């Protein structure tokens, strides 16, 4: 299981939101996202998760220069990026810059055929992020709630060749109320590709719950506010995972 530190970028800084609200409840944790990435790599992160929040709102990459600098700082550590990636050109630019996985959100929901097209064009690099509330998918930086069921779309994307699904419960995201493990487990049970949990990881109890769901296809977790505010020690969480797995092969997670 991979524990993946999140770096959300807004106005050039590393921030966290509550319930995806872009206009209020924004906490700035560090003015230098690149330094933050180095910090997580230094304590053993196996992958870095970056979201261009300004890009999600604008519908195009905005903080791509900073993201490129994060890729440079990460070296051999894979970086996955989401936020404002709505066309092939943005995908190609990020991959050429060294981003390992590109996360599609809004356009994947509004135009599902787009996922099929880019899955063929960029095999092994496409992840779809399904941001959900009450089982329905949210789009446009979580500002709109669609009528699409999470499981139905996820199964379609699996058939289109995406390498993983990131499932975020936006009612929990940034609220420090615990991860919605059961919803993520239920989604993973309907797929063969890995599902990465996101939204609400708070403490070591959530890590234990994730480990208990690993056999059902929950293959990792994106962790944000908890590791910034200190309710979860990232290095200790990695040690817990390593102790439980006792040398088991690392989950591929698409690459």
C-alpha cells in the first residue's frame, strides 16, 4: 500500500481546503510547494500527489511551472498531477515534463469518450479522479454535483484502460473526521484496477482501516491535512504499513 502526500497549490502556495471549498476555509501551510515535496521525499514518500487548484477552477494548468520544479525535486519518485487537465495538449506537456501519472476529473465526467481516447494515446499514464458526495460525482473543482454514480463511471474508465481510480469523499476532505473506508472499499470491490482512497485520512486508525481493506483492492491513500497539522506522523504511518506487510510485494498502482 502506498501512502501518498498531497501538495495542493493555490496562488503558488501549498494549501489545504475543507470540503473542496475554493473560496473559503483555505489554510496556507507553506509558501514553497517545492520545499514541501522535498520534505516528504526525505521522510520516505514513494509518490507525490499534486493538485493545481487554480487550474481546476480555470479549466487549464496554471501552476505548471511549480509542478515542473516539483518533478525535478522528486527525481526518481513518481509524481501524479491533477487540476485543470482538460485536453491532450496538457497531458502531453505534463508527461514530457516528467509527470508519471496525469489525473483527469471534470472532462472525464462530462465527456467520457475523452478518457478512452487518451487512454490509447498515453497508455500507462492516465488516472481518473472521482470526487464524490453521497455516491454522486462532483466536477469543476468540486463546485458542481453531477447525476453520475461513482461505480458506473469507474467501471467504464476501467474498460477504457486507466491505470487507477482516485476516490475522494469530498464531504470528508479536509474535515479531519476520518476516512470513508467503506465507500472506497465498496468501489474497489467492483473493479480490478487499483483504487486510491482520498479525503479524510486523520490518524493511525485510518491507516489500520486502509490496511484492512487492501485485499478488497484499496491500494493506497492520498493524505493531506493530517500530515500538515500533525494528527498523523507520515513516517510512523509508513512504518505501520511496512510492519503489516512484512515484505509483501509493493502494490503496482499502475506503474
